[in-house]
């Protein structure tokens, strides 16, 4: 029997171990000891790979695994220390808002209280006619504005400074008569020449300013309502001194004479062109009637110009932002005006606003410089006023002088 086994193949296990030792691993014990680790045949193209074993719970992982885990882990986050915040005193913002609120309320109270105080000091006059029928109530509101040439309250020095002549009170006369109508359309400022020939109740035919001299505001209102058919709702009167104070209170106005004016009777000597005017110069400009072609008609036009300029300055935002100017304007009104009984703060405020936006400015239609009204054109004109249709008023009826085609 051949050596190596019963089947004659020799030592089968030894051959298997030598042939497949790379798979099963050699028994080191038979070779005379050695490690149990498997031996790798030389030149083996696919050596056996060691499978890493999982550590037991609580057991430290192998060094290689720890290195891989540490390499894959994100870097530690650096926590910045908190910034030092400014400490604010509690309630600081609320305190500032409270102060602003108190100042705003105080300013609004000042704006409301001063006009109320001023209206309470203004002289009142009864304009209700004692006899005769009045026109019925009409849409819109019509104010009668009168510029009195009374010297009441003026000293001799004041009369010299203003160039008004006379000493003390020289009587009750008027150089300025205007109707201001406000309603659904544009405002209308209408001049009535003081020399207009009209029928004065109880006095017969005469110049309209004579009605004021005879019976004051009451007779003037009755005369105008009878002549125009327009109902007068409120009355505002201003004298020489008050006019000057009103202009000075707003810091002066701009006037724009078309030609140089040298009128000693009005205390006026100015060049042509737009220029600043204080109260004295503005008074002379609105009184002069001897240096222009149309005399009293041109004076009425300049009066409307001055009234509009004063209104524009009063309505300026600076009037309401400057407390000194605001006080002066209201004080001038309190000491310079006379108004009708029943004309309250709201009606007076509406009058002031309307004066800042005259809209249409016209002279009553007249036939000649005598001054006789043009009955047909005047009636057409006044019909638009009575019906509150000023916006439809034709330009040919609304001229600066009142003469057809002039101005």
C-alpha cells in the first residue's frame, strides 16, 4: 500500500493543507509550533482580508476606528461670547413720546384759543334793517366788507404819518364797499364804487357811501339789498388804523402798480412794478384815485389787489408756525375790525379763508364813470350771485372796472 493513505493517494490531509492552506489556514502546531494566524501563500493575488470586529458594549473601539470617527466628525463649534448690550433706562421712549404729545396738544390748543379770544374782543354791530322787507335766504354766503375812513382812535401824529388828514373823528364815511360771495362755485369779490348813484331809503337818490354816513351799517345793508336783491349774511368793517396794523402784522405785502404813482393826497410816491409795501404804503396805494385814468374805478381794483395780498399772507404756513406772527394777526383783527352780531368764529374764519382765494374779482357793471349802473348788465350779473352760479358768470360781465370791455 503506498504510503500516505489507504486510498493510495498518500497523505490526503497533508495534501489538502498544502494545497488549500491559504483557505483553511495551516496548523502551526504540527510544524513545530507558531502562531495560529493564517499564513498567506507567496504571490497570492487576493490575500485574505481581515474583517474588523465590532466591539462589545462598553469596550473601547479599535484605534483605527477611533481615528476614522474622529476624522469624520464635524469640527467643534466655537461659541462667541455674548455682546455687551447698552442698557436703556426703562420708559425712555415713552417719556419722549409723551413730551411730543403734550407739546402737540398745547400747540393745537393755542391755535384754537387765540382766535376765540380775538373774536371775543371784536366790536359787534347790528346790521338788521329796521324797516322794509329783506331778500329771502339764498344759497351760499354773502359778506359785506366795508373800509371805513373814520379817524376814530387815531392821534394827530398818526394822521400825519398815515397821510389821512383831519384831526380826531371826522365822521362816518367809507371808501371801500365790497361784496364777498362764497358758495358752490369760485369765490367772488365784487367792488361797489363809493360814488355809485343809488336810491337810499328815506333819503332819495344819492351816492351809496352817503347811506353809510346817514345810517351806518344798517342803512348801508338795506340800501345794497334793495339795489342788488342779494341778501347780506355777515358784515365786516375795518378802519384806517386797522388796515395798517393788518398789513404790518403779516410783515408787509407785495403790490404791483402798472405805472409810477405820485399822489400827495394819499401820501403816496412809488415807482412802477412789483415791490414790497408796509402798512402805510399799502394804505396810500389802496386810497389813491387822482393819478390814474379811471379814478375811483382803478382805486377799487387796487383795493381788491391789496385785500387779496393780505389774505394770502395770513394764509401762509408761516403764520401758523410762528407764534409771534400768529398772535399779531389775531390781535390786529381784535383791535381793528367791527363785525355783525351773530357772526361767530366759524363764519369769520370762513371769511378769512375766502379772502385768501378770491376766485373772480369784478366791478359792478356800470354805464359810465359818473357812476351809473348798467341796469341790464348789472341785473344779469347779480342773477348769477343770487342763484349761487358764480362759476357760470361770463367774462364780459366780470371786468376790473365794471365798464363793458374795459379791464
